[in-house]
C-alpha cells in the first residue's frame, strides 16, 4: 500500500512538472513582419539584382546592446520580406549587394504588425540605353555602362542567358558571352555584344551583368528580357 502511494506521489509530481514546463513554454510565436525595398539611386526604382543579391542585417536592440544579428534575403526585384519576427526595436542595414552600404535605420514593429523600411543605395554601375533583341539565331545586346561610384574599380561585364528560370545571375547562366574586361575607358562608350549558342524552340531569359570590385563579389544587372528562339 505504501509503495502504491509512493508511486502515485511520484507520478503526480511528474505531471505537475510537465504542466509547469508547458506553461513556461507557452510564449507567443513571432508574428511581426519586416518588409521593404532597396532603391537604386541611379534609376529611382528598386535595385535589379540576382537571387540573394543582398541581405538585410537585423539587430534587435529591445533586449540587448550586443544582439546576435539575423538576416533577411533580398529578392531579385530589390524587395525583401520576413514574417517571423518578434515585436521589438531593430537596427536594419542593407549589406552584401553591388552597392555602397547605406546608413543603418532603426525601426519598431508591433505584435502582428508590419514595419516597412526603405534603403536608398548607390550602385557601382548604371546601365543606359539598354536594348536586348533577337537577330536570327542570335541575340544582340546594346548598352552603355556608367560608373555611378567614382571610387569603384571596374573589372568585367557580360551578356548572359538562362532557359530554365528568369531568376539567375552570373553563377548560374547557361549561355554567356564570357567575361569581357571592363576598363575606365569603356564607361560612357556604347557597347554591342552578339550572344550565340541558343537552342531553337526555347525561350531564354537574357540580361547584362557588370562588375566593379567589391567585398561581396556581386554584379550589377539589367532587368531580364524574355527571348523566344
């Protein structure tokens, strides 16, 4: 009998501990949204990039002076969104793109709310007078490159294409002109590149990429043009 009472007591204590732990873990899930865009100062529109072409570094200052950063991946159209944040105050910074890192911004988001933040950035290279058209079995790209950041060091440029997806960059192109050396003398001079190597019957997504040396190795891009071959 004493043994049974002892076992019942042990089980009761275990249930109490389990219920207590459940109560302690019954916190609200993160339900706040951080969203926004990175605006290209050369065009006044969201910057055109590649998948994960930049990141938004988020440091929550509500609870710590030395927080561990979180990151929001940037989309190809220069926007970003993450719906899994706790309510609080954050310092946001646009980083790891083909642009000069802008000043950080402090934002506050409420539970189940949305905070929108916009960054204006200077891209390393601007594209002017862009034309991407089909010519027979080839694609002709004409354009002019302008150095938008005076201290940027030019490296190369290319015309690239992909038949699988419009969401691509230099690292996953299927057809390419190859990297063409870019010098200071090339800026402001009209360029023409003929792209070959297409398969008939396919639709290709074509864009121009240009690179000035930067810490992240990111290229500046034109928007994607769909070409049916």
